[in-house]
């Protein structure tokens, strides 16, 4: 189907707009989709909400995205006076030009023209010998009847184009289908087949919780390949994996394969201790380890507002700056922090639409705020800039795990705990194995006084243990939750395990000291306080107290008791 208007030609099969000279006019995918919607509805008022729901189905976007598409269409059509796309007084837009639909696939009655338009239809000359006409044809009159039939062809032509034009069909695409294949057991271990089947099931359960895809369950291997059943839906991606046993470890390797191209889009490898006596924990961590990696890559491939569509291309110097600035962000020093911030600000100045750089800068600024590396005025400015960058990133990429994860962290760091729970839930709807999002959910629950919920969330993060570099955070979270629940003996091993991975900023030693003091181990408590003070000189009961804004009264009461335990162990009161 092709459509002509104002000297332009819209070629739907080729997804191409051509100008009066026949040359292609470059449009972003979302802009092209909006133009198709206008062409399908000439002369009809389309509200802003209708346009946004059609072009960005099931995704919340701001009006900035709509306005950008309108501007690009007007520029492409040379509509400087805004007469082709008019803004209606009550809101919304009207496409005012006449449309000619061209179709070579519609079977019209003989003698009707192949091209139908809003212009007058020229009927062919009548034959010398008058044919016998049916009663309805006679009643209408010869030439008038042919014109009517031509008009009907126009209707049929547009009807034929309906699958290409209707917004609910063209703009609301079905989610991609992912098939989790049966995991191949290559372990030579009698437990391998059962392990592989359980892992495939856990992977299927996890991917089935992702909001933006459909999942096909793993198919058991057929005794005879020719008898293998076809999947219920044709998959767009397959997840394939092999389980091996190597010495003391189970090793799972998995790949995300794009069916149309046969290209491997992601590879993930994870190993766990085979001597662990809890096989269910082994299965959970193996599935989560590869699931987290593959879910993130799948998110990059399927999210609305890709880099190609929105201009947020990360390449060259910007990519290098992001990698250098965010390397080991949780262990960056204050000296390196300033350098990293400058690198990202320069990268963003060079590429203002680079969403990856904006998210990376916001994440780094949150680190600086949490570590008190800004003076008060600079901290306020950094917080405002981080918020603006993250909100802009989510307008462009509302389903980006990286943007959502960073925004969740931002909300938690600024004590907006209820909002952080909502955003973290959206993150987990795209990657159910996201350990950082689970940790931040637990942190929110903790500050809202929901200690038992927080404990369960931190423990879930520990069962997934993804990504491993963040392991110390949920170990610390479990210990902190136990301490808030007045269970110091249960808190101690978790805090000790967390510190064994990283002592972080010294705060974990302060919590460990409170747990020792509560458990009656006063000498150990004093030693822990001294280690914490060595890492954080100048710390007192006044400046170690966590922010109390938006926290529950229960949390504030228990937090005060824990700080008193630290003072009893040797923390200066002021």
C-alpha cells in the first residue's frame, strides 16, 4: 500500500517516506509511526492522548516525546506554517491534506480504476454496445455506477490497508516471544538431569514474570526428533543452556539467540559450589546468575525508545568515559570521584541526548551525595541535576533497567521510600533477579518500619546473589534487619560475612559493634567501634544518625536505641 499527499509518497511495505523528488526522507521509527497514523486519519482530530497511546502503547511518556515527533514531521514535510498538521483549539492535531491511496493488490470490478482518491474519479468510455446491467446498476445510471464502484474500490483499498494503518494493530505490537529451551545435561553426574530440569523451570518462572515479553515453556527432548512438538507461538528469541560438573563446581552456560538472524545476543556463565548441601539454593543461584544477564540484554533489545530510535547512541569517547567513570563505582575514592564526574559531564556536553551518560552521571552523583563528598550547596545542585537527568532518561527509555534502577537508588538516597518501592517494583518487573533492586526494596521497607518484610526481601536477594559484586549489601541488610528486630545473635554472622567482603565506609563496623554490645560481647563491640572510627574519623552519635525524613516512628525509635548501643561501645556522643 502506498499513499500520496502534498507531493510526498508514503510507502508502507518499505516503511519509507519519499519527497517530491523521489528521494527518501529520513525519519525516526516513532516519527514514522505517527505519520502513518495521521495518514490513516486525514481530517480527523487526534487528541494528544490518542497519539501517545497509539505510538507508545502501554508505556507512559511525557508530551515532550509527542512534540518532538510533531516537529520532525513538520520539518520533513516543509510545514513551516503549520498548515499540514494543525493544532486544534481544544487540543490535539488534524492532518489537513488530501490523501490518494494506491493499491495493486485489490481486486476491483472490471472497468474500475486502480487508483482511488478524494479527487474526481474519471470513468472509462462506455462501450459502443450497451451491456446488460443488473437492476441496481440500472437504477444508479451508467457513469454514476462506475464512479460508485470506483469509490467502493477506494473503500476496499483502505480496508486492505487497515492492517497496516489501524493504530491498535500497527502501533500496539505484540510483545516478543521468548522460548526457554530444555537445559542440556552435559555433567556426567547422576544428579545432572534433575538439576537441569529444575533450572529450566526456574528460568521459565523468572522470565514469565517480565512484563514486556511472552514466554514459551521449555520443551522436553522428544525420543525421536521428528516427533518434537512445535511451540505454541513462534519465538523471537531462544534461551539455550548446558549444565556441566567441573570438579567442585556446577557450571551453567546459557545463550540468548535471536531466531530471525541466528545471532547470539548474550552469553552468561555462572558456577556454584557443588558440595553445597542445599540443591535448591544451587538451582536458584544458577538460574538467577544467567537469568539476570540475559534479562538485561533482552531489555536492551526490546525496550521502547532504543538508542537507534532516540539518538542516545553510546559510542567512541562517551562510551569510554562511561566505562572509566563507573568502574567499581561503589569503591571509588573521593579523588577519583571528581575526575569521574568531570569525564561524564564532558561526555554529556558533547552528546546531550546520550541517555547512558545521563544515567551514569546521576548514579555517580548519588554516590557523592551518600558519601558526603559535596558541600551543602553543591549537594543540592547535584541532586537536582541527577533528578532532571533521570526523569529525561525515563521519558526516552521508560523500560530501561539501568535508568529505573538508578532512579530507584536516587529515590532511596533522597528518603522518598514509598516512591522507591514503586520504581523498584517496575525494575523487578523487567529483571526479577535484580539484586540491587531487591536490596533497595528491603531498605525502603526497613525505613518504613516493616522489618520482617525487609528481612524476607534481603534474604531473597541473597538466594539470587546477583550480581555477586553487590553481595555484601544484602548480607548487611539481613544483619541490619535482624538487629532492628532485636535479634543481635542472628545479626552477627550476617554482618561479619558482609564485612569480610568489604568494610565499605566503616558504617558496617558500627552496626557490628551495636550487635556485639546487645549480645553482651562488650570487648568485641569496642574493637569494632575502633575499626569503624579508624575508617571514618570524626564520626559521632550526631553525624552517624541516618536521615529521619519520611521514616516511620517505629524505625526512628529502634534506630535511636541502636545508636545508643554504639555510644555504649565507645562511639563519641558528640
